[in-house]
């Protein structure tokens, strides 16, 4: 915004008319700051709302993917995620993530603004003080936290206790996830690219959270799935002997899966472009526009790649060309997860490469999990963990100097993606090193906190439901019955009505017989 | 916006350069006004679209809640709501609500701008004349009117005639609801906080419509349910003798219910923050940001409260811990309804309290209706009526002076919530009195208009469907058959195809036999 | 934006204080340009996202409309549409549509910016150079292209080969559709109203694409349906003899249809108002506001008209009043399609007329197709083709001079809708002629390209699936099985669990027996 100098101006030149002209300009600039502030708040309201709607996307995708007997259970978990995320992140998570992040010394965790208590009610834009900006910033970040939590729900579906779910989702959104956020996104995080003195001169570039959100959620899901064990009958028979071929449980509703996929893709237009956190500046606009394009291209490429790759593999085996919707959906989501870290710093063609590799990473990691007999009910680990990691590393390869300068700083742009450095004959792998370290850090931190957590939970018998309850399904055992009742009306009555309508006389016309109409 | 004084300026100082500088500043300010006007129109387009999408949320929630035999019927009603709301509110409702609302004398009802005929095509921002602002204002308000109408649909589902539904939804959106809007939101409404001389110096604070929208819809639903009577078999047996225990009809699809809940929650981010009606000012931005946060916290708290309260009660009775999705969903919606009035004037911690009480109010009022044998097919009355009333009253308790000043006026802030007045040692209950009066006024007005209306409709036999039609379900009797046809393909043909695929020779390859491929 | 003259200013008056004042004003204006640029990018991100979500709407509407055995197939086609549209439009389609559209000579097709390669990374607003604006423009246009492609999917559902679908959707989004876009929307298109020298002094007014998008998609669907032939059993028996009465195949889920309809309506608030392409100007705001209103009114009127018209016709035949949801849904969509061309240039009352006629056009064209034994599985041809054409022509009748001046240019406004010209005693039918020519051009172009294309595809046996596969359904034959598995859990196990819960002792409490919990 225009620097305000009328006071100085007045001091040197007391001509009243010049001073008046200056004041008009000053007032105009102040008005502009008002408009810009409102615009940025609106932008985050829009983006945060779209990210919030991703909860519906996850709920539909997960519900569609499980068997009919566990639909209510998984959807309740998704709903409680959003609620727990809101309360946990409001009370402590946001404070741990961003509290006192303006301090210059690096810190492991934030420590102020619990319950948003630091946000006042005074508006003073001259002091850059608008509580609305602080509130909407929290809203946007809450939606991300809820996303991280909900990623886990699908993986452990059909066998995880409700109480265990509540425990870990609070632990995740209240502590584990905020620490990751603080390290990578807060101004004084130890890996943060927003740090005044970032590691290796650049820090970790994870624009919208391939690592921060998706890997954190996905790594938690992986740990949970390993400790929880597979669903009954998935890899082992009743005697615990491995089945010759793992049994696939059919999705109960592909319609819900596809609906969820589209809603998630839609929500990603808040997730990625919204991560500029502002729009009232030319660079923010340039970055947001790029993000929309790279997000689209990576999603499309991931979808096509995963599906056709699977078609080709299957056709070689069976001779029949089948088109697998699960591959298409999870391929699209894989492309979306993979582009999330680099959406603002890579060229559209690189988004194509990232999505393409993302589709293959999904296919490969999904097959690997089956081989390892780790049971992921919705394949969230290949989508969010594996492609989260790929997305973070891809930034270290494809980040373009010019785009890094726009999305981050000119200083950061001096350490760009390895392919660019290589192209310039440089040996600078600083960014790539930061990105690889980011992957290791997220794995290490989540492992260090979540492995003991789930281990203890499991030891105490609080993690997994009773086998009979699992067989019967959680809807009947814990939620008062099935999610669906499609029973048709009594046939005799239907026939009676149809006969009546056919004669068209039996039907008592409303005005002439008010009592029974 | 900067006051424009170049003409005066020129008069006193004809130095051409000063005048030129002033003109540049003036032009810049005019350009800023243009941008701000566009921004505000965009804001209401965004918010109104989200509120419109709530129609989909209600449709899914209601459809999921009813039995399979009435799905088409309830969804058609939801669709026609949106259409009837558009046509009724465009033709007369908007005129009654806001027509000539700039007049200084208080009025009971507006009386101009029927069919939006007052909106011209001339754009003159210097005169604050932008037809786009007027149009988008209507659009936003239409979406609210449609919401009020659609609340009723769920309560009277499974037994209300289509013709009755059309009659009352036009009556509601065209007359009953606009009068409430006029009284509380129009500049010359007799209870309006926007009045130059509001009652008790403050007027009713119902920011986004806990009272105006939700109570009005919910009260109509209550009256309708009472007069219409319960569904066959819900509280009475075939001989009209009360059942020892009321019979619960199972929801036909919990998936649709949860989808609807998420969509509604999402839509509320247009409903509440959007009610600032503008965003291009620092106070509007501050208020909108706060609204997003309070809305989130109240929804989360309401959900958790209602569900766990019901779990505890149930566990005491049966010894089994069950988690009830209906409680969770309606709890979230109750929190949302309850915070709607005060979202802009209460602190986040108060949103927690409002949501908590909202969850309990829902549980209690829902149980009360069952005791009174009033049959609400989707529990819309506890959610919208009871929590609408609670939300309005809560403002009288929790409204904070500083936030009232931002969202309303400094004058209004002199009469803040009773807990704050009490804390300051004041006995000023002006705001609380206004809020209580608002509740009574809505109940009184809706009762005075809707009770006779439904009574006559019922007397004429136009309200309730024929009992046989009710038993068979409205889909077969009025909408050409069931909403679902999940019949599988012929088994013999499936086996033939599978056999053919297995041999992989029987299948005629496309290129060599074009006719049948 | 304010013209910048400080340099000149300084040349004539070197008084430092005046120059300083000018610089402040200049800086302020530059800042304003920044904010406005960001705002416009945000606007297209919002609108494009909503249009993208229409993919979900089409998927739900189409999936709901088909039989249970083809649900996966149609939804996969809808998902691949979005992906193919992204890749095809990015690589070549966008270049054909808008490449080098600033050139002054008219051209048939664009020829630069393949793979968005013309978009640099430099931001220089003084030169009006913001890559974000270029990127987001592509994003918005991609969403439209994907819409055009997906319209076809529904019509040819249940019998079209996947490979054929992929071929034509790439051909459509990569070539056929971009040529139409270029001709009507590009600055150097030969029919374009944005042309410096438009045909008949006005050019074709198709604001958001009744013709460009909907007719193009709908005409393709019509051609495809004719060549592909009807589904087995729809119009002919097994021996190819026409059935006395065509057989209607029941929609498998009306819930999904209604959900899809609401999502589409919602998405239209991006489609129509978003077509201003900017919002940071008073005229853009005025136009966008109007668009929201006309869109709403036309949709509502179309819905009500089609449904009640069908009710009246049916009641005359059968004596029973039924309310047909398909009519209501497709009526709403017909109103939306019909208003798309003129949403920015007609008055709200004209939107009512356009929607009313749209509802009737739908009913009539749908009946006509059945008489012609052309099988449209979701009635996309009456909705998109017939009402697309009606919408284009309606502009030639109802376009109002004042609104045309705001949405287009003062020059264009000299040739307004025929009813206005008539009212002014003028015989000027220039606009109407342009509009009629537009309809003929779209039909001619699509016919000239698509008829040979589908003909060859059909000759090669690549278009239609094997009859047995069609009978069995495409889900089992190509997508590994049915979209739904609603099988309930084993009854014995359910009873065992209920018995256990009833005794409340058999259940092993978690803490005391960790192994099986």
C-alpha cells in the first residue's frame, strides 16, 4: 500500500492546498487498504468453506467404500472429525501451530492464542489490526486440521472402536499435526521457508500441505492399520492361515464414492489456490491462478494414468479390458495430493509429470500394501502418504525459479528444483535436500508419537472392536441398525390402490369428503 | 469512501497543478468505489449461492429421513420450494419485506418494488446507483425465503398433500415470512435494530435469522404438524388407541442424511458470514471472520453435546453404549440454528455455550414432541423452532458491547447482553427484552396467520392424503412409482457373458464384425 | 483505472510538493489495480470451481437416470470427461479457441498458446501482464469445455463403448467445441460480438453459452443417439418390430437425480454470472447481479411449467393427477439452459417468459424424440440442444438496449431484441438474424464434423457394445461388477450379538481381555 507521508509533507510545505491534496490521496489509500482487507478475508472464507466441504467428500468416499454394515459408523466418524477438529484446534491446536509465530527465535511449538484468546475486538487497519483476518485465518487452518484427521478414518474403517477414534483424532489435531504445521509453515518453525533464516537458505517448500496435511494423516493411517491388523477375512481365514489370494470386500456404493471424489476435487480449489492466504496483491493473484491450473492438470493426469495402467496390467493377465473406477478415483486423488506441495512453484507441464508419477505411485504402493498384508479399507495410505511424500520430493525436482520468487521470496528462488539447477550447470541440491528431510521428519515425528500411542491403546484393548461385532458390522452393534431401509410398501395395499385408481371411482374426492382426505 | 472536494478545492485555489493532483486522487477514489461495489456484489453472489445449495442439503436430509415409499414426494417438495420461493418472493415477497424500507416512518409491511420493478438499468456510482447491488440483494434474500419454506417440508412429510404444500409455501414466502423480515430487518421495521429509533434504544438483534428464518419456518412446521396429525402407526394403532411406546420409522438412507447435514453446514458459511451483506469495509471483514468462527464452534459443540448426552441417557437405560447419528446430525444443525442470531456479536467461548445449550434444547424438545404425540418426520421443529428461539434469546444474554459496535452501531452497543450488563453492575435488560419480545412476536404472528390457514385447509380436506395413499406411500400413489429400482440384470445372461469371457473366444471382436458390436 | 500523468506533470511543474502528491495518487492507483486484478482472478476461481462442480451434478443426474446395471459405466465416463477435457483443452483446445485472438483479422481457429506455453511468469501490471489472469481464464474455460463434453455422456448411456466415448470426447473438446468458441467468443471470431467489426453491426450475443456450450453438446448428443440407435427393448422388440408403446426404463435412483439437479443449478451461478469474466468494475457488477436473478427466475419457471403442463396432459388422459419428478428436474435445467445466452441482457420478466417457453420446448421436444424413436437415456437433447437453440433465439427477441450497453457495447445496443425494435417502430432484425444464424452455424458445424465421425466409428464397430454386454449391463461386463452391494450381515451372527447384548454379560469388557477386544 502507498506509504503515508502527509504529516511529513505538511511539515516541509504548509501550503494548505497541497496538504489537502495529500490528505485526499491518503484517505483514498486507507480506503483501499480497507477494501483489500475485506477481500482477503472473503478469499479465505471462500477457500476455507471449500476445504470444509471436503469433509463431505471424505464421508461419501469412505462410506461408499465400506460394506453396507459399517456405513453409519464411518460417516459418524467423519462428522465427529469435523467437530473434534474444530474444538481441538480452537482450544489448543492452533496455539501450538501458530502461537507467537512472529518471534524471531525458532521454536518447536507455538505457545499462545489458546482458545483464540489473543484476538481482540479492536479494528485498526493503520496498525494492521483486523480481528476478522485473525479469525478467518483460524477458520482456514481448522479446515486443514480436520482434513488431516479424517484421512485416517477410512483406513481403519470397519474395525476401529469409536472411543479409540475419538482419542487419536483429538491427539492428532491437538498436538501431532500442529507440531508439523509449526515446523514447516510458522514463521519461526525450524524447517519453515517463511523463516528469516531458513535451513540451507531455502527451507521446506510445501505450499498447501502434501507433507504437512496429507503425509501426516497418511502416516498416522499407516501406523494405525499396521497395529490394528486387517479386517477379518481379508488376508487370513478363520484359523489365521493366510489366504492364497487376498479377498476384496466390495464397495457398497460406487455412486457415493464418485460423488465424494468430485466433491474432494472441487474442495481442492480451495485447498491449493487458497493457500496463498491472500488475493489482494498481484503476486497472490498470479500464484492462485497457477495453482488452479496445476491442480487440474495433475488430477486429470493421475486419474487417467492409474486407470489405464491398471487396465493394461489386467488385460495382460485376463485378456479382458476392464476399466476400474477405484483406480480412476484414487488416481485423481493421488494427482491432487501430489501437486499440493508444488502447485504454486511448478509449470503446468511439470504438473502433468507429477500427476503421471502420482498415478503410478498409487498403483505401486497399493499393491505393496496388499503384499505386506496391511489392510487399508479405502486405500488412503497410497493416496495420502505415498503421494504426499512424492509431492514433497517433486518440489525439490521441478520447482521453477521464477515461480518460487512469486510464491515465496527472491532469496528462496536462488535454490530451485534440482532439474533447473542441473540445467544451469549448478550442483545446488539445497531444496531437494530440504524436501527429503521434510519427508523424513514427518515420518519420524508421526512414528515417534503415534506408534507408542496406538500400541498402548491396543494393549489396553481400546483399539479394536469385538470380532462378533465386526462380523455383524458396527452399524447394528453400535448405531441402532442398518444405514438403509429400502423395504417396499405392502403389496396388497399397492394393488388395492392401483385398482382404485384404475376404476377412478373408488377414490373419494377431497372436497366432498374432508374427513378421510 | 474519500469525500470528493476537488470542485471546492478548485474554487479556492485555481493553481492548475494542484487541481490536477486532486483530480487524480478523485478519479482514483471513484475507481476504488467501483472495485468495492463489484466486490460486494461478488460477496453476495458467493453467499447467496451457498445458501441456495442448502436446498440440496434439506432435500437430502429430508429424503434420507423418510421411508423409501415417500422419497420422490419429499424431494419434489424441496425442489418446488426453491421454485415457488423464487417466483413468490420476486413477485410480491421481496416488496413486502423491503419495499420502501428507506422511509423514515415505521411500517408493518413494505409496498414497492413488486417484480423488482424499481430496479433500473442505469449505473451511477456517484449516486450510489448500481442495479447489480439491488439484484444481488434480492438473490441473497430469495435464498433465505426459500430456506424458511423448506423447513416445513420435512416435518409434514409422508402425509401432506402436494396441493396443500404449494398453497402454504406460497402463502409463507409471499406474505407471512416477508412481514417478519420487514419487522426485524428492514430499515423502517417496527422492531428493527436498523431503525433510526429502535425499540428500547436497541431493537432486535437477529443477525442472520435464528428468529426471522428458522423460528418462522419452525413455528409454521409446528402448527402444521399439530393440525395435520401424526403419520398412521406412529403414535396410535389402527383403532386410534395410543400405542404403549411410539413407533419410530426408520430413515431410508442415513448416507443421504449425512450428506445433507454436511451440505447444510457448508451452506451456513454463506448464511451467517454473508449476512454482513458487504465485505469491502474493515468492519464487515471483521464481522464476517468472527461469524465463520462462531458458526463452526457452535455446530461442533451442538453435535457433540446432543450425541453424547443421548449416549449417556441410553446407556443408563440399556447398559449398551450406542452412538446415534440422528442426534449427531440434528445436534450440529441445532448449534448452527442457535448461533445464527448472534454469530456476529458473541465471543467464540459464548458460541460454545450457545451450541452446548442448543444440543440439550434439541434433545429436550424432541422428547417433548414425542410426549405430546406431535409427529415431526425429521425433527425440524426442535432444530429450527426451539433452537431458533434459543438463539434469539441467547443474543440477549451473550452479546458483547465491542462486537455489537462493529456489527451494528455504537448506540446499539450501549445495550448489550444481560451477562455483560450484569458484569458491569447495570440493570439494563433492554436487549434481552427486545429478544424475548421477538420470540413472542414471531410465535404470535405465525400462529395468528398459520393456524387459521391450516385449519381451513384441513376442514376443506385439502391438507392430508387419503389413508390408503399414505400406507402405500406417496411415490406410488402420486409420482408414478418408487424412487429406486435396484433390480439386477438377468442371471442367465450374466452367466452366459461370464462364460464367454472365460473362454475368451466366443466374444466377437469389434473390428471384424461391425454389425453387432 | 486512473490515467497516470505524474511524469508529464513533473515536466510542466517541477514543484517538488505537487509532484510528491501526484506520486502518492499514482502509487495508490497502482495499488488499486493490484487489488482489482486479484479480485478478478478470485472471481473466476470461484465461478470456475462452481462450473467444475457441475461435473458432479451431471454425474449424479446421469447415474440416477440409468438402470442399476450401468451406473459405474456412466459415472466413469463423467469422471473421464473432466480429465480428458482438462488435458485436451490444455494441450490444443484452448489454443484453437482463444489463441492469438487479439489479432484484428477474423480467423476460423486460433493458433497459439498450445499447452499454455504463451503464459510467462513475469508480473507487470503496468503492462497489464499477470500470468494469474491468463491461467485462471484457462481454468474457467476448461470447466466450460468439460461441460460441453459431458452433456453427451447421458444421451448415449447404457450402450456406448468406452473407447468410442474417449475418442469423441477428445475430438469434441480438442477441436469441434473450440472452433465454435472461437467463432462466437474470441475477439477475432467471425460471428463474435467482441469483434471490432461484428456481423450486421452486432454479432452473436450468447453471453454464457446456450449455443456455444449447450447446443454444441446437445447437437453432438443428437447425432450420436441417431447413429447409435436405441437401447435394446426401448422402441423395438427382439425381432426388431416396433413396440406399440415405447418402453420406459426406470431411473435407478431419483435421489441421485435430484441431487444432481440441485448441484447443477448451484453451478449455474458460476456459469452465468461468472461469464462477466471480471467483477472489479461497476458494469461487471451490474451484469453479474442481473445474471443471478434471471438465472433463478428462468430455472424456477421452467421447472414449474414443465411439471404442471405434464400433470395437466396426464390428468386428461388418465384422470389421475401425478407429479412427475423427471419433468420438474428437466424443466428446471431447460430454464437454466435457455437463459444462459441472454441472462445478462434481458429483464427479469423476460427471464420468466424464456423459462416458461423453455419448459414447453422441453416437453415438446422430448415427446418428438420418442415419436422419432431416437433414444436419449437422460433427455439431454431436449434440455441442451432444443433449449440451447431457444435460448439463443430468445436473445434476438428480448435483449434490452440498456442492458446490452452494460453487458456489451453501446454500438451493440443499437441493434437490440426484435420486440424492442418493434416497440420503437424499427424494422431492425439484425440481432435476431445473427442469433438465428448462430443456431444454424452450430447445427451445421457439429453436423459436418460429427456425423462423419460417428458414422465411421460405427462402421468400424467401435461405437456400440455387444448386445449381450448391453443386456447384462456395462458394470458387470466392463467394470468388475455392480455399483452396489447392499447385502446384509449374516442373520445368525446378528442374533448372536443381540442375544449377547440382551444378557449384557456375554460381552467381554475391553480392559479385562485385551486380546479379543
